[in-house]
């Protein structure tokens, strides 16, 4: 593992970020920063719990696929990812890397659900 990899929210194993970074030809610390940036967007809005509650109340289909001790695993429309990328100040390549990390972390959770995987660290994690 790269010792310079910044700390990540609980549901994102450093090994996953490092693997995705290597597959995409990106620096793992840069990808870790982008992953943290997306988490920060959710925390700044109405908080992670509030955001998940809002989405579950307003989206036509409940986006919550799983709730673990450390994370909410959701399936969302691509527009949600575009908004997160914009608010986190990520370019297309960085956002694609973050989406790949989220997909890897969400692997095994209701792969048949509609939408794209989005994993948010729960506040208590």
C-alpha cells in the first residue's frame, strides 16, 4: 500500500482506491482526494443521513440498496453523479475514477437495481 495515501472514509478500502487508480493510470492519492471530495459534497448539503432521507422521499424509486455499519449503498441516476462532480470540482476523468471506486465498493449489492452505484459513508462511521 502507498503510505502517502490520505485517510479515506470507512467504506472505501485503500486497496480498492489503489487498484482503481492503477487500472486507470492515475495517482492513488489524487483519486483518494476526489473520493473524499464527493463525500464532502454530501456532508455539506444536508448531511449524509438527510440527503439519503431526502432522496428516498423524493426519487420515484427508492435509491437505497443497502445500509451497512459504515455506509449507505445507493443506485442513482447519472445526473446525480454529474451534480456531485460539479460541486466537488472534478473533471470528467477524475469523476470517472471516483465512480469506478464506488462501483467496486458497491460490488455484490443488488447488481440488478437500476441506476449507478453511489456509496456514502454514514456519519457514525
